[in-house]
């Protein structure tokens, strides 16, 4: 009899401990900051390039990547999201280390590096028009625009909801021929529910989504074939 009572007390104590933990996780940081900052970074290990894209030989050609333009319709383009508190208050989310345009262009560089191409270290300036393709030593020029990039976290109990969205336009140009040969638009979205809330979690979700968006660019084998053709000359 005493043993049963002890078991009931233990179960009750465990339940209260779990509930207390959820409350602490949910209300941690309730003295809300004026802004949040997250680290958005492309992780090449999450998306190895397919065999049909890889360079025939290491360092066989130079690819230049232009820093992406930001075409989002918003006043402050440094903003990449918001946190919505339970009372409806919005707190803006900013990148911690690099702006969104550089995060994307660096991600594209990393993807090509992983595929075995020689990529110019310095980003070039390009307005994405054919008539203004810069005269550079690279054979292939890649640029584009960010059409959407946002993460929204809605604080709740017992879980917080996270929704993220990235839309990119990628433009490929043959530098020697002086023309744009391919334009591709991609979109990646994700949604998550989690009991915890943190800037690190938001950064991880956005970084994973950036990997997916860049990987989607090269799903078309036709563009991969054209890249190999241009860089093989």
C-alpha cells in the first residue's frame, strides 16, 4: 500500500517537473529584447552536389559569383524575420554576422567549390542585365536576387511555431559569349513546432532552408550540362 502511494507521488512529482520545465522554456527571456539576431550560414556538408554537376577536373575553370541583390518589398532590408509575442507584439529579427545578400552568394560559392570548381574569392558587381556583364577572367558568372527571405516565430504555449520562406532568382551568364543563358526561380519553405525558443534555433532553421533553396537551383540537369559545357572551353 505504501509502495503504491509512493509511486503515485513520484508520478505526480514527475508530471509537475515536466510542466515546470515547459513553462520555464516557454517563458525564458520574457523580458523581451528590442531585437533578435540569428546566424544564417550555408553548410555545404548538408547538400553534396550531384555527380552530374561536378567538374571534370579540380580547378579546371573559374566561376565568378556576384553578390545577390535584395528585391524584397520592405523598408529595412536588413530584417529577415520577426518574433510575434502572445500579446501580438512584433520583434524584428536581423542577421548576426552577414547580410542576407552575402549569405546567399557565399552559399552559391560554397556549392560550386564542393562540386570541384575553381571559384573566384571576391564577389563581383553585376546588375543582372546581359548588356552589363562585366569583363572578367571567369568563364561563368552567376548572380541573382533574393525575392523573399523571412522566418516568423509565433510564441505560444506549450509550443512555439516557426515558419520560414526563401525565394531566389538565379541567373547564369556565359562571360566569353556575353549572354545570359539560363534563369531559374526557386522556393523553399519549412514549418516547425517546438517547446523551446531561441535565436540559435531560428538560425538553424533558416540555414537549413538556405541549403535547400540553393540545392534546388541545380536540380535541373540541363543547367548542369550547360555549366559543364561553358567551363570546359
